[in-house]
């Protein structure tokens, strides 16, 4: 099934408006509209969440009960100034790419610091050096590696 059909079928199955699905997924209503119209594809965390919603009905009930404003995923963003946690990005494309990557990782439990965001912002557009990134994370988030030595 293609994305537009998946989104429409999910909404019909759970009796959700576009706005309610957008709220549950923490995306804009416009995003849901564009997925249903086939104008855009969901990516990152939204794509994974759609897959989960499509395979497990318990997920929708869990997400409906989450108080989104009180989530631990607080992130200071300002799209008009292209800043995340006070770090300025060169353009909207870089800002959106960074924001999507950060939020996706936050859903997996990673809590980035301003220094993390500044480090990765400084390296946008450069080839990824896994050893350098791993070194950065180990140096700045060693607690993630405790017991994994």
C-alpha cells in the first residue's frame, strides 16, 4: 500500500481527523494532508511511527494518552531564526534536516546538549566520519557507554 492509502486507512480505522493524527504524531496537520495527497512522504521518526501505528493498535492508545506539552522532548527551536537550542543554521534545509535528525534521536532516548547541536551544525554537508562522531559522543556522553567497554 502506498503512503496516501496507509494514512487514510489508519485514520479511518481509528476514527481520527487529520488534526488528531497530526497531534498524536507530533507533526503539523499540513504534513498529514500532504502525505494523504501524495505530495510528500513522511521521513525519520514520522515514517517509523506510521509503520508502528499500522502494525500495532496498542500504539495509538498509548500515544493518545501522552500529554505532549509535558514530554521530556523539550527542544528550544525558532524556525524563523533557524535556531535550535540557540545554534543558528545557515538555511532552512539544514535547519529542517538537523531538527528531524535530533528529534528522531530524542525519540530513541538521546538528549542532545547545545554543544552537541553546535558540533553537528558545524559539520553539516561534510562526509560523516564514524570514528570522529563516536569519539565526540564518548567524550561528551560517556554515560551512554558505561558498562559497554
